[in-house]
């Protein structure tokens, strides 16, 4: 087999390996994104989600030692997105005690 044919075959095989590896990474990336989206939805969507519960606690004056960081996705604040979509309920007003 001439040297050029052998070199071309090696290059071809290397590129096949690279494409296979990229396909594997792409599949894992999709699985990772799906898992991330699921976790984020559990945190920020639906009635009684964790972010709305924390916001409610903050309005009641509860403070922790740490400050809740903003959760960002695609350059946007998740809490702001959830509020715009009506996902975070307004804090409950304290009711007057009955006499």
C-alpha cells in the first residue's frame, strides 16, 4: 500500500473516532441538560416550589446566615422569569386576629 493511501486511511480513521466521540458528548450533553432542566423546574416552577417558599419566608422576616444567590439560566434570572410567568405566588398578607 502506498504511503499516501496509508496516511489518508489513518487520517480518515482518526476523524471517524473524533466524530464518534463528539456524538457521544452530544448525547451526554442532552442527558445532562434534561437532568438540569428537571432539577430547575422542581426548584422554580409549580405551586409551592422551593423558591416561592424561600420568598415567603423572607417576607416573614426569616433570615439565614447566607444570602440566596440568583439562579441564572441562559443569562436570565430564574426567579424573575418565574414571577413573570405567574409561578411565584404573592406573599400572603397577615390576617387580623379575630376578637
